[in-house]
C-alpha cells in the first residue's frame, strides 16, 4: 500500500513538471532562446570566462609619427581602448592576414570614438609617413583613430622587444627581410595591457591576429573594456 502511494506522488510531481516547465522549454526552442543573457555573453567559444580581464601592467610609453606626418604618443590613446601591432607594409608573409584581421576589428567598432588602433612599422627606413598613408588607403582604412606609426628603427625595435615583449627583428634569410610576431596587444582606457585567461586559468597576454578564434576573442574583450 505504501509503495503504491509513493508511485502516486511521483506521478503527480511528473505531471506538474510537464504542465509548468515543458511548454516553456518548447517556446524557447521555437524562439531560439534556449540559452540567453549574461550566461552566454560571459563565455567564449572555448568555454572560458572572459568577463574578468586580467590587468598585465601599464603599456610602454611611445611617441612616433603617423601617416599624416603628425606626432602621436600613447597619450593620444588615453580614454580609448586600443589594439596595437608591429608590422611592415611590404611584408609578404603574415602581414596580409594581420591586415585582414585588423580591418575586421576596425569595421566591428567603426564610429566608436573610444576605440583606436596603433600599427607600428618595424621597417621605418622604407615605411615613411607617405608610404604608410598610401598603405592605409589601399587597405581601405576609414577610422581616424587608426594610426600607422613610423620613427627611429632602434627605438621601435626596443619598444617591440623590450617594451611589449613582442618579437621583431631583421633577418636577411627570410622572405621580406624582417621577422615579427603576429600577436595583437589590447590596451584599456587607462593605458594598461589587458587580456583574458586561457582554458587552464593562465593569462594569454596577447591575442593571435592570425587565428579566427583569436580575432573573435579580442573583439569580445574590446567590447567588455569599452563598457568599463
């Protein structure tokens, strides 16, 4: 008798669950809202949280000349979230891919006055302001906050290798004569380098500008920093 009563109660609970919960689940499937809100936004494609970005430290100070022959320093970017890269205009290897990634980032945040990009050449002897201006025009750059920067080669190499710890060097044996990292640095409005953790909880430091997932990740994190 007691066993039969238990079955009755279990059946009653299942019936109530079906009446209340199942229609709601069906509606969410119909409206494509099975998972929504902050829980989805807070997780990237690798399942790692990106809501608490790590502060690595202040970005190195710099002052260089842009494609309009105007002096630009890190102070120009204070109050803005910006992405920084090292490249050169005649690069035949990874730069075209980096250019494509950076154009995607520009287009994503185009029109936002609080976002900028800094592209620093590692071949300033060739990449004069005039050359960089032509390069920017050929890429289709629209943002007035995207500066292509040139200056003294020794200064730039120290900024890359010792300041940002992003490798750049000359090598006559490689195609193009220069080697450099394909990574992008992300800097917040206060001038601090920021990043997310990887799947193991370690800071990634920089974002892979050659990888689709890396570009998606930096776009997600730019959006977070713009809200801060």
